[in-house]
C-alpha cells in the first residue's frame, strides 16, 4: 500500500477511536448532569411540597377557638368556630345557644378575614405558631344619637386587639363549694330612660353560669362563664355588644357586680326581688307600659321609603284591615337583631292568618344613604316583612310623633284592624334572659291572636286596649 494511503487509513482509524471516546466521555458527563439536575429538581419539589404542606396546615383553621378581644384594660373571652377553607369559610360567634354567622369569609396564605356585614364587624388575623393574632374592627362613619335631644357621640371605628388559640376543654371543676346564684335578681340603677332598676337573670349548672343583665330596652346577650377565684366570671361577643361580668356573692346574700358591657363600666349590687321589696327599692320598668300613645283613638300613620326607594304607607292595601306590628328599630342596635330573628318566626306563623309586620328603621346618616348594613341584615336573617327607612335615630320622635316616652331600641306597637294602637312593648329580651324571653313570646303571640280575632268593623281603641292590658 502506498505510503499516502497508509497514513490516510491510520488517520481515519484514529479519528474513529477519538469520536468513540468522546461519545463515552460525553455520555458519562450527560448522565452525571442529568442525575444532578434530577436531584436538584427532587429537592425543589421536596421543598415546595413541604412549604405547601406547611401552608395547608396554616390555612386549616377548622374547629373551635378560645378567642379574646381587648377593650382598654378589659380582656373579653368569647367562643369562635371556624369551618372551611379558601373562599368557602364560615365563622360562628355565640350568645349562649344563639349563633351569629359570617356573611363572607376567606382564609389565604395564613391570613383569615371573617366579615359580619350585618353588624359592620370584621375579624382580621394572621396565623402564627398555631394561634391567631389580629383585630376586631367595627366600622362607624357617622354618629348615632340614640336618645333624641341628647348629645351626639363622636363617630369613629372601634378597633380591638384580637387573639385566639385552639380550644382545650377545661378539666371538670369541683362544684361542691360553689355558691348558688341561679335565678332572678334585681339591680337598683337609674338610667336616662327613667328606669330605677334592672334585672339579672342567671342560669347555673354546677360551677358554670349563663347570665344576662336585662334593661327596659333589651339585654347584654348571654354572658357565659364559670366560678373562678372566689367569683363568677362570664363574657360575651356575638359580633356586637362585647361584655364581661364578674359576680361576687356577699355575706349578706347580695351580689357585688362588676359589669363592663360597651359603653357601660359599672359597679352594681344585686338583690333577690323579695329582698329588694323589703328594702323599699323600686321595681324594674314595665315593658308593656313604658311607652304609650298620645291618643288611643288615633290611627297610627307612617309613610316612608323601602330599601328599593318605593314609598310605602299605612294606607297601602296590604295593611288595610290587617293586624300590624310596627317596629321602631335600627340595624346598629344589637337588641334589634335579636328581635328581628324572632319576628321572622312570628311572621311565618301568622302571616297567612292576616298578620303584617312593618319595620320603621332609623340608621346613622352614612348607612341611611348606602344601606350597606341594612341590606346585609335583611339578607342574613331572611327578613320577609316590609322594611322601611324612616330616618336617623335623632329624628325618631319627629317621625313617630304618636308614641309617648318612646326611647327604647327596639319598640313594638301592636296595631288593630282599625289602624289604632292596641298595645306596646318596649325593648326585647333575648333567649339569654330566660323566663323573660319566654314571657315576651307569650305576650306577643297572645296579643297577635287577639288582634287577628277582632271584627273587621272599627271598634273603640280605648276599650280594646283596656281589654289587652286586663288579660295580661
């Protein structure tokens, strides 16, 4: 073979061996690179998975929480239940056995927002070490003057520190040496509404109590708690009216009471009713006679817009010849929330028999304009009866001039088929007030049934009213 061909053949062989070696080297490098890349990817997925798991744990807030809000120096415990995730969340607050649920709520990235728009209240918190920290905010853009002729309070949002941790059931308390305070008590106290005394209603089971302070216009809601450190400590928050009560039995049989229930901060004494009578102390106000009307023979009139802007009056066909409950109310008023839920049930029971209910609603100026809380209130409680926007609270006496000593929120006027007022009821005792809630329901239903039983022909309002009072 010529020298030139030999050199060419050896060169091709060398190139072939070199390429093969390069391919082997490249293959090994590729494998090592792929292994490294897969390892990094696996690590990334592991980290991401751990983060996702941690986030899912932070967003899993299902269950019962022991919560507190702080107002000044008062730390007020309350129960909070949370269920769901993402946009499908429900928060629940309690007043004894009664519940208030969120109108909207969300949990995202370790943050929770619970909105109670029917109170303009929200709870905003973040998750840290398995606990919740944040704020309770009650929006207030305009003043509410609840007693016409008196000063107007300054409008500002109420912001309270909020904390919650997972609820842990307490160990069973020894009830052997716990004093009994179960039942009804009277609290001497003069109020701007002309009251001389309030009531304290206590339901006690062993060391645990559910208590309510009942005024002429309504109560504190159910304050729940137990015996601790020589006194009963009970509290409440259901989206509004946060309250804390400390009750200490005294050697003379009375109770020393420290009540912090917005806006009240009072030191009081409670006596059994028979002891109060023996001491010559005045009785609490009468819910049936606290408010009256200037002329029982006068037709009760009203003419206001509904939430859709339509004018509605007592002359409308739906009210003519019907038994009607006219409710002086406002969605800023917690006791009005209590009554509305009862009225929904009463309406369902008697509407088909001829009962109509009309709310005469008074809102602070910004809410009168926007109706944000009113619409959330109507939606939340599924209110089926007529709801009219009558004005602002300080216009109440001008807008309802026929009522005398009208100074409670709510107030109910019972109107007969002839359009005349046959009875009134001041305030509303919630289920937390026990026997007084039961009595209220009996009073309402018996009066409604008498109004429905009236003849269609006009009758003497004075006679009818006297009959109702006598039967009570």
